[in-house]
């Protein structure tokens, strides 16, 4: 992370993590933002009006079946995804369509060597499915579909994003806001996301973080990306992670990950469990929130 936004956020996280006692994080004065916002969440169309979706499953069905009435290239990044306008039964919504599949061998990125490195649209679907299994409501609904003869992933567009650099950017609950970044660190270590930067984190109008663009996650590396960043743990995510096993991961993610990628994901799950158990032994149950 090199942008001013990332540096500023890192500073806020460091300050709050150092001054807030674990007991305060876990206590009733700091409820999890995801729990507070889930009940009132609504997706919006290009006109800003709420979309008539009552659940993620309804969003997924729309993404798979709605007609594409407009498309344009998003001039960001290497793979150049498309911004689509979808319409069905008078309902319009925007979505991001990614279709690239890049596979390289023996590359080095940020000082780490990869025997094999993939940049895959399929990882978008895998990230959404895994987040949903964990109870992590921070990855927008994502489905697989074809467009213009190309297979890819289509993800609902987060409308009304906020500029964290803006002078009016003031989360009403700073601690709850930072807790979302702890969720992000936990998830990124699990999926080995080497490409988290300011362009693939969106803050919506309710100061909720949305994690997008996971095409460089799920690399076949049997180690954690940066375990030192995992210092506070969402209890729901932790509980669900302990209940997962290799068979569950294979069943849910098999359509999008190959055997080696699933094996390495399962190994990172084990290492993350060991890391958190060591934190609890050292600091107590207060590491959970």
C-alpha cells in the first residue's frame, strides 16, 4: 500500500490498536459493524434508488440472468474489467465483469518468489463464496456468467462510495470502522491476497468497507501472507473457520480453485488457527470482538 489513503488508514489502525484494550474491543460498547448494518443493507441502482433485492441470493440470480444493456471498459489495472449495466423486469443495476485468465511461472512480486502465479476472474467467485461461509459481509455478491462469448465473474457495483481523503470523511464509530480493517487482514491472510490496495477497497455511504478485486488471491502458497497484521479477531469468522474442513472447502470452491490452490488454502486455514490460538494463549479472550 503506497497511497495517501492507505498510509492514513494504517496510521489510524495502529493508533487505535495500541490505545484500546482488548476488553474494550470485545465489550458491548463496540458492537460489530457488520451486525449493525446487515439488517438495513440495500443495494442501489445507477439512479441512487434502492434495488428490490431481499437477499444475496436474489442479487446473484439477477447478476446471472439480467440482460446487458450497456458496457464500457474500466481503465484501471492490467486486466481492464468491464462496467456493465444490467436490466431485468424494469430493474437496472451496474456490475463489474472480469474475464481475464493469466498464468505465469517463476515470477517475483514485492520480494516474494512464486513458482506459479495466477491472475484469475474465477478467484472473484471463490472470494465471495468463502467470505459468505465465514459470515464476512464485506465482499459484494459475485456470480459466474458469460458475456460476449467470454466466461467470467460479474459482481454487483457498490454505488455511492466515499472519499476517505475528503475533509467530511468522519466515521460515526471510529472503532467499528477500524474493526472492519481487522476483518480485512484476517481474510487477506486466509486467501493470500497479494493485491490489496486503495483501489480495491470501497467505503460506502454508511462507512462500510467492501473488499473487491480478488483476482490475485488464492495463490498456491502454503503460508500466511502477513500474520503479524492479525491481532484482533472477529469471533463469528473465527468460529466458522474452526468448523470448516478440507471437504467443505473443496465442495464450495472446487468450481473455481484447482487442487493445489485448495490444498494451500486448507494449509493457511490451519496456520491461521494456530496463530490465533497463540494470540489467545498470550493475551486472553479479549483478542476477539
